[in-house]
């Protein structure tokens, strides 16, 4: 079953594995990030998501963000000891163990993911592609057809690409309320 899912957000970080301390994002969404996003919509041991294409709907723009991180962790041994004895302190003093880190993240991202799924050997005897297709349609609230990827390409090649990039697939940026800087919004576009 082929699907298209439109995702967008204020910020995104697809961290490069070779840079450990300071986070630097890849230029576009990685296939593993797209697969993880689809698995968050529907995961089952009997199916495996395959990413066919990732359409970039907005110009690639980076921004630098500085954030505070806590460098320490509470060990499991310490937590277990405090729980068993009822004595001791089980907290981190953020003012003592804080570090400021920089990150180069993507800004105003917008993608359309083309994907399909394959059945795996872990599928139960009662599992079939039609069953999974129906579940995915219900969870994603997929309309019948969409030309989202085509609209993205058209918006990026037009002379108004910068002005329309955030809404290239019919989304008004003023109508989207986001609660977290790192959150993605998603909308299912079509199934085939």
C-alpha cells in the first residue's frame, strides 16, 4: 500500500552521528526519521515501512539554537538504594550540573513522505495487507487523493517560493498551533 504523509514543524534536528557534542542537523529528513514517524502512526511486527521518496516542500534553512542541558544522570543503583532505605536525596541540582550546548537545526521544515509497507515473517496468520491498509487509513484519516508532492514542486519552482513555502501544500501557517519547538505536525495525504 502506497501512502503520502505531509509533515511540517517550526524546527527539526536530524542529528549527524559523527558530531557527538554539538548537534548539527542533516540538510533534509533522513529515511530512518521518516520511518520512525510512520511507525509512530502505526507499528505492527507484521509490517515493515519502506520509504520511497521524501519531497522537500520548503527551502532548506538553518538556525543556531543554544540550550541548557543537564550533564549528570541519576544512577539506577542510587535510586534503588534511596527507595530501599528511604534515606538520601534523589534529585539533580540543575544549577550545579548544567551545560550550555549549541545546535544547528533546520527551521520551518515541510516534507511529504512517499512510503509503502511490506509484510514480514512475524505477521500472524490472520494478518493481511488489506487489514493493515484499513487500520492505517483510520489512524491517518487519509483523504482519497492528493497531489501534495506535485504542489510542493510547483511551489518551490515558482517565483513566489519563499512566500508560499510554508503553505505550499494548502496549509495556512497562521492556522497551525504548535506547542513544542521540536514537535512535528503530520497530516495524511493519500493512499493508493
